[in-house]
C-alpha cells in the first residue's frame, strides 16, 4: 500500500499517499475543530479564522501569500464545517516544501491586522446576507437550528453579524490556542510526494503546535420541530431531517444505502416518482450527514405552492414504503454507486487527501479501500430496510419551509405524519 502514517511527538498525524504517476501534489492541514466547538459568543469564529489565515502573517502580507503560491502555478484554499477546518494547496511536486511552509505560516504566525479584520468582517457579513437571499441555502440554516436547538451544532457556520463584528485579535488567538493543537491536527498529502520528506517538513514547520488535545464539543441532542417562513418566492423550499447515525455506528453503511435508494440519484425513488412521473419538482434529494456522536438524515425539495401538499404526501409515502420494500436491484445499484465513488476518489489527489484526513480524524487510521468495499458489500436488503425502519421509529422530525401559499403549515404537518406511523 502507498499510504503511510507517522505520528509526531507533538501529536500531529502525518498521512501520505504516494501516487508516482502524478507530477503534482495536493496537501492540506485538517484541524479537528469547527463550528460545534464554538461558545455562544464565538459563533462563526472557526469560519472567520479560516478567512483571516490568508490575510497576512508576520512574514508575508495577504498579497504575498497569494502571489507565492500562484507564482509556481499552484492554488490555495480552505473550508470550514461543523467538526473540522481544512487548509489545503495543490502544487507541482518540486513546490511541496513551499506549500507546507505557507500552510504552516498562515496557521502559526497569523498577523490578525486590525484593518484586515475589519475588512473581512464586512466580507463575511456580505456572505451571511447572500445566504439570507438564497432560499435553498437558507432553508438548511433553519433546518439545522430546528434539528439541534440551542446548541453549537444548530448554529450557522458563518455566525451572525453581531458575533462576527465582535471578533478581535484577542478572541482569535484565544480560540487558536485552545483548539489548534498537535493531537487535533492531521497533515495529509497525496500525489507526487515522499512520505519521509513530508514528515521532515511538517516536523520542522509545525513545531509550535504542542499541548494536549483541545476540549471536546458538547454532545449533540436532536430536537425537532417546525420552522415556517412566509416569503414571496417563485417556489416553496422544503427541508426535513430525522436523527441519523454517528460516524462509527455499525449500521451507518446500511442507512447510507437506504438514503441513496430513497433520494440519492436519478434512479432513486423520489427522483423517479416526484420529478420524472409526476413533474412535481425540479430538485429533490436526500442525504445523510454523520457526526462523531450523532447523525442527520436530510431531504430537500423545491416545488410550486400548489403542489406542496401532494409532494409532501409522496415524500412520506416513499420513505415509509422504502423501509419495507427496498429491493435487491436497488441495493445493487446503490452499492455500485458507492463503490464507484470510493474508486474515483483514489484517482484525484485532492479527493484523496480529504478522504485520508477524514479517516484519521474519525478512526485514527486510514481505512483501506478493501475494508470500505467490504462494509459496502455487507449491506443487505434486510439491513437497509431495518435502517430505514429505525430511522422512522426514532420519532423526531425537523421541518423547515420557506415560501408563499396557504399550505406551508399543512405541508410541515404532513411531513410529521411519517414519524407518527411508527408510534
């Protein structure tokens, strides 16, 4: 196997996948800290810190950071989620040391210049406004809040205008010191890389990240309920959620298979019935988001106000029916899709580092492809049905609806009949 792992004295895990046929390398730093690690008055600080990392260090200005990477034809980016924050680059193989130097610099020596802080506050407040103007994004913000009320996992990753305006140098450095520590960091590299060389660079450049692991986030609790927002729109946007499964739950793959059959692709039950046969919507899909201690089954659809009730009755019927009637051909198609996704990820160095980092954060080791395929193949018709029945039987649902029409409240009420069927 081309995958190698080294744990440094600082606790940082370095994982690489050497792909000799490539001339480029993808590499990144994943920190086991995201929006659910934030205190109430810190809401949005993980995302803000990600932005500020590129706004200058003690050695480089914001412009120099961009120019040094682009001068060698590379690119640099970052992303924040509920549970981790990632900073990553793609460069030619000769420029791996430069990329690691820049990544270490932006995380260990950020300048947090006051003028840059003020500018980036404005930028992120504009981003918050953009979400508010995009109903198919905003409906998920409401859904998350209803699913996980009064807790970090239910708050927006972007934060609020009030919290973002409150961030200053002291708050950013306090959060950085509290959560960016060796045991919470994974450095992943794939492509034209040498494991020993990457380890040596990380050991030298990331020496300041020491200390024990940061504090664990508070356990998540699925609440449930309904949020209806009347707004003049062309469509009604509907999102619903049920409590799912955590990353390490043995039934996770069965539930993911159930989710795929219900609404995971063009051959899924909901796509075929709601869009292809009845023309009730343009977009409809289901997904499952696993966290370290809980999960969330979600579904989204956009439809005309006049079709809202019919669509929701169909959604409820299809989810309930799938839990009893999923067939062998449907499971075979879902397995093929899942295995193809795993194999395709191996062909991209960028996808590969994300996969490796997520494995290290969740499992403490990279999961071999053969082991993942074995988990996929172990799913049966009955285990997928059982996962669907258990999903419904948990008895809680969160529903968010945005749009106009007299049927918004009734659409939410129809959605809630799904869990009552199992009562």
